[in-house]
C-alpha cells in the first residue's frame, strides 16, 4: 500500500492512524503505518513530553505524528477562568440533574477531573507544540481548520509536514491557500468532529479541489476494501481513528465502554454537540439523548460545552455508568466486533486490500 506520500514519509503502508493512546500510535507505526498521537487531552506539557518519550522509545526509529486542535485566529488575553465564567448556571444545573437522575457518584474529595480537555484553547495547544518540536515528529495535523500561519511556518522550519481535516472542498481550499502539505478529507461517517458530506462524495471533490496536494480519505473506513476504494478515488492514503478503539493496546478504554463498542451497530452513533459544542459523531447514549431533549438547554458553543461537561464525563467514566457511557466513534463501529491487537487489524486491512485489487484486476481482465 505504498503511495507517493507514504514513500515521502518513509512508511510501508499509506495508513495513518489517529489515536489518543500512545501505545496504539506506536503499534501502528511498528506495523508499517503512520501513528498519530492526539494531543487534545493533555493539559500539562510534561504529560505530553512523558508520552512522547514513550512513543519515541517504542517506534523502532520509524516515523510518527501529532494531532492538535488549534483555531486559525488567535484570541489574546482570554484565560480558562474567563471562559468558565461564561457558562450559564442553568446549564450547570442541567448537568447535575442529569447525573443525579442516573445516580452518578461525585469524584472523591481532592480528585480532579481526568477528562479536562482544554487542548483546544490556543495557549494550551501552543505549549504542546513547544514540547513536540523537541521530538522527531514528521507530521503535525490540526483538527480545527488550518493552524495559525506562524505555526505552519515553524513546523516547516523543523521539516515537519502539516495536515488539517476538511469536511468540504471549500475547507480544503482554505488549507491549500494556508500553505498546508496534506488535506484529510473527513466524511460524515467519521467519529469525532465531522461535517455533512459522505466520504464517497467528499474524497474526489477534495482531490480535485486541491490538486496536486496529497489527500487522505477518512470517515467510515475500517477494511482493506474501503482503503482500496479511497485510493481509487484519488487519495494517497487513509486516515483511520475509530477502528483502533477496541484494540488490545487501547488500554485506557474501560471494560464497560469496550463492551458497548463491540456490541454497537453502524446505526448506533449520532452527531451531537453534547460533548464539545461542535457536531461530533459519538455513541448514542442517554447522555446524548438528554441534550437532544427539546425541554432541556441547547449545548453551548466550543469550548464552553467541553469545560461544562468535563467533570461529568470523568464521573461517568470513573464509575462506568453504562447508560451514559459513550465516546466519539464513527459508523464503522458496526464492524468493530472483536478485541484484537493493532497488528491483527493491520493484517486484516492488508489482506482486504489485496482481495480488492485482485477483484478489480479480474474484472479488468488483468488476472
């Protein structure tokens, strides 16, 4: 599965694996793909440095990347406390009432929220980059549009390629104009923040719009046959995220959540603003249902919603309250029915790719 982009980055297979788990990112790279560690959950630079140290020690000298969440425009002088003060009391009360309805215990006294996602605040993301540029990172991806121009320039000065996700050809053109090197065309089926155009339509639109920039196909991909389809549509690789959530190396996934993922079908996800304030595909739960209730409040815009629900999500995860327990995941969850190592996922992807190529060659009379 070599393409011009995979050869440029020195990887065997043009499979780019996004994950919040260092062990998964390293295993993807060792298997011949390109592991990309998500940085949004790291609030302190030393936490990211610790995990990058670990990834560096477990990738056998092979390349890997980092994914951050940065707005393109800088807002000066706004602190997390300033943003917290913008959260209405009615929303705080709604969260507490929802937790109480399901009997969710409080965190032990003195225990801070473990799900304090502040990485989309610019000063936090810039601190992450200060750490990352001390490591041999080969790719910097941004999940919230084009990074600021000075970040792109700084990455290029370090010899790092810059990518960003796009949910439309218009967004992709913004990335091209911003001097980015790679566009990730993320379809509606994807987990996490996603737009409204399906991958089969979006991928060729983006390929055509940004030519000759390389494009990675993303959204709903979890088999080798789908990888072959993405490459046939003009992509130079694929960007996979959800498929790694049920791997053995995803050790931070709770047993209860793993059970829910393995049991879910492709129709058991929903695009909801309940988690971050922006539409993000995730497991449908009684938590997402509560935020869709017309009698309740509307989710707040990013980053207010993420800060509002941070402690609640930590409590739900800590006590594994199954009716409320969810995670960002794409429609490919219906295919994720067994727990297995990253290498086994890779073996399945490469075999499926070979089957697809053989099938097309047979149809074309070349086999």
